[in-house]
C-alpha cells in the first residue's frame, strides 16, 4: 500500500478509501508507522484501528515531496477561468454568497479599450444586488437619440430618452465602456479580498468523483519550466474565457455555428464637430454603413462599420481607419482628431452544444457568440453568471442537490439560441447584399422607423426586448404557478408606490416571499420556520396594472425571478416545490 501525502488537508490518505481522509496525530512525511493514524473506513481486510502498511523508498525524501506537493497544489470552491466582465461578475456574486473562488486570466493586462459598451436595464437591476448600479449609471452615458444619415444628409432623429419609463428603474439606453466597467468590477472584487491572478492559463482539467483538478501554467515562465505549473483542485470550474475557451476545449464540447464573410471595423475615436453631441449617428450610404456611438457628451465615440473588401489594397492586418472609412467623419458632421484603437473583425454566430460537462460550466462568450446587434453579448454573459452563481452557492453550502445545476443549461441555453437566431436575422437584414437589406437601409430605417418610433407602444416593445426585461424562465423546472398575469419564471415586475419600492428587497441575494395585499397566517409561520424573508405590500391598483395578483404569494429566487406564483397565498405549494427540486431552506 502506497503512502500518499495530502497537501490540502495535511493528512495521510488511505489509498483504499474513496476519497481523502483526515487522520489525527501525524505530521506530513512521518515515517514511523506506529505513529500513523487509524483509517476511519472499513476496507475488507483493513479493519478500523489498524494502520495501513506503506512502501517507502529510501532514496526519496518524504518531507521534501510533501512540501513540493503543498507548494504546487491549491484548493478552492470554484475556479473561474477568464477575468472579463462575465468572470468578474461570477467571482463577485459567488464571493458575496460566501463561496471561495479563484479567478485567473492568461492576459497580462486589463482591458484598455471600450469594446462592449451597452449595459442594459436588466443588468443594472441585477447590479443592485452588489450596490453597483448607481456607480455604473453615474459614470456612464445615456444615449438620448439616434440620428439617421443617408448619403451625408441628416434624414431623421429617433429620440430614446426614457423609452422604458414605468417598466424599470433604468428606462434608458446606457453606455459604459468595457475598460471602465472592468476596473469598477475588479476594484469591488479586490475590496472583498479576491484578486485576479494574471498570466495564468488553463492547460487541462480532469473530473474526479467529487471535484475537478486543473493544471495551470504561469505564462511568464518557459513551458519547459516545471515550476511554472501547478495543480488547482476545485469543486467546480467555470469557463468565462471567451470564444476560444480553454475550458470548452478541455471538455471537448462542440461550438456549432458559422462565421460571416463580411469584414467589419471598430475604432475608439476622439474628435469635434456638431455630430459629437452625446448621441448616436447611423450613416447609410448604399452598401456602406456605420454607427457612431458617443460615450461621453462631446468628445469620445465608438465607430463600427462594414469594410468594402473589394477596394482594399493592403493586407487586413495593416489596415487603418483611414483605409476603410476615410470619409466617415464628414458623413455625420464630425472631425476625427485621434484614433485611440482600431481593429477589424468577422462576426460569428455559435452556440455550444452543452453549457455543462459534469462539474465544468460555460458562461458568456465561451458558451455563445453572435452579432453585436443590440449590444446583447456582454449583458447575456452577465446574466449567465448571476443565474449560475446562486445555484453553485446553494449546492456548495448544502442547500440543494447537484440536480439544481441542471437548470442552468435549461434556462440559459434556450435564451442563447433565441438570441443568436434573432440577432442573426437582424444582422442579415441590415448587412447582407440582397434587395431586402437594400430596402431596409435606404427606405425603412431613414423614413419608416422614425414614424414608428413616435408610438409609445412600439418604443416600449423595442425596449423590453433590447433591455432583456422580457427574458423569462417559464419552461424551467424551477418555475411553476400563475397568478394575475405573472407566472413562475417571470422577472418580478417593477411596481413602486410612493416611497415603497418592491425592488428594494431584491437587492438581497436570497430566497424571499412577496405578498401584494393581505398575508395569510400560515404563510407567515412558514416563512419564519424556513427563515425566508417575507415582504408584504399593502394592495394598490399599481400592482394590478403590472399583472400582480391581490393577496397572492410569490416565492422569489435569489436572482429575483419568480419561482412559484401562488394565488391562494398559502405555502403548501412551496413545500412541494422545494421537495421536487431538492432545495432546502431554513
């Protein structure tokens, strides 16, 4: 029987046991078998109370081996691979819920360009759980309108303003460049005592019975240097590492989809002129089009546009903004003084075959990528992270069985597929070379869209979709019941009445119950016994207007979606729900 030293628990492992055992009364590397602790398992001929036999090679210094293992093995609850917005949000939400995390990123430096810019209303609502929303809004920029230009002529102004008024506390289109966004998230994570480990990449991972082992490499050291590698043991690993995800590749999960042939460019610019007025500008000129999106009131903006590949005289890697869009400033009335960042790219649309492989999960771009239409990518990844984080916390803290984690893929992959299909259709409608695209660019957007935007019903319908407040999990195993027009799986509707805001309690990452009207005694007793916060809102016609039922009771998940909508106001259905989903409260 071999002598195995456990570097994490500082004990000796019985190799016939099914996992690591904690043994008392022995230091690592002890050679005296009489001092070995007794195995706590029954293993046939190995009876409890008898130390295991060991083989010790006299050439091997056991203590040195023990220290070597200790230095190259780490342990955490969740290993997060990738420190973009999605990975940082995952780390923040898990840490807030008391879960130990380790977050690594193979890049040496943080983001320094705008990249993903839009932060939509649903994301801001969820950011309230970590007191992030107000800071994001204060330091970002609201887009008041989009101006439509055709052939260098201003054709229309489509006002946005508070187009989602009454639907959410954040009824606007909000811009917050990714570099600033990441700095905020990472600073908040650092304040919680967690720091991103940069220059660390995942080489491979292997799933064991109750944990995952991941080989990590320090990218600042030569690949042949054994000191540059370490093994991290974690209960779960989460891939937030983008379209080329190492986690997805080590799990051998397919990433089906395609890449569009059309080449696009993106640039961060500084400039002056009437066009840099804090608004968005869409320029349509035959097959050429671009979007200028301001991210402050008068100086900085992002340019996105299509490249006319037929006129290129340089290699793609050598292109500049002047090469691909020499007259873009004139087209919308601006003068570009400085280009801070320029890149070309192809648009992809892909969805991973699975978002989970045992104890490994894919989140954000590691699981799905699509066109930038509507600014959905980063927001969807953040939604993935928050959806998964409370479920991982519940399992790790013994409040739910592993089966709860099955709901992550059910809920988030369905939305990702829908998103890829809808953004795909919108992208094709605008960017392809057919008659329909030509009609949309030359007639519909400049002339019809501004007329439609005058109708509040149209404006709110567009806002509901873009902001993701329409997203629901009605088909999930974690959703049941219907009262009023609110179903299990719906986002809790926002319904402020005077100074009483029903979203205030949703800032806590916890199960809770909302009652709009009178509460039943039985429900009060149930909430007390389960230690579930109960929030009672005196009935008001506002609640009926948003679809909530009078005297109904809504059991709400930690991510502020309705789990159970119960019209009777009694808790019986809650007990059945918790039992069916192996969730333990109280």
